[in-house]
């Protein structure tokens, strides 16, 4: 299965992250509950390696590449789900060896950016907090 790995931010075990649409950076910032009493404190970045999102008439599509990177605010990182990723290489519903190398290479490029403290891993916007008086956005037009 041919693919062009890209990254967007999402979360499985961390709070939902915000992505950087339209930027080459795939990272999202996560602010979440973390330790008790730390709600809203920057918790790090969660990088979900997946196909870039594509819009269709009534949906948005992507394909998860299984492998993720979790990064602390101090830029310590670790692979997440690497064992699951390795087990899926060669599986007809996932990716062949060449695609797996490309996916892992994309992750390694991100790790270099993390270690170099390149944006967004330079700490930009990690202290942002929305004004507590802002209203919660509501979807309209029958959308949930």
C-alpha cells in the first residue's frame, strides 16, 4: 500500500491536542488534567503519524500509521506503539516495509526538530490560556 506519511495532532491517552493547520509542523499542544490540580497546564505534545487529512463532500478522511511520539514540556520524547507498528509491517491492511521506513523516517525528522527545539517545540504558545470569559463555541446547522 503506497502512502505519503504526514502528521497531524490527535490524542489517544493524552488530552485532545490542537493541531497547526496549514503548517508543515504536525505537532499539537496538549493542555490537560495531568496531575491533580494541574488542569489546563501545558502537558506536552502528542504526534500522531498519519496521512494528511483530506476533505470530501460530507467527511474528512485520514489513515493512522500506528506509530506516535509523546513529548514532555522539557522535550523528552518516546515512541508510542512501536511494537504494534512493527507487528503491522507487511500486513496487507497496513503497510509494506518501504512505507514503514518512510513512516519511521518522518518520525525521526520530528525527533530531530524536538531535540533542536524547533517550532513548535521551542515553547511558543505553551503558556497560552483562553480568556475564561470567552463563550464555548457552538456548532450550528444541525451539526453535533
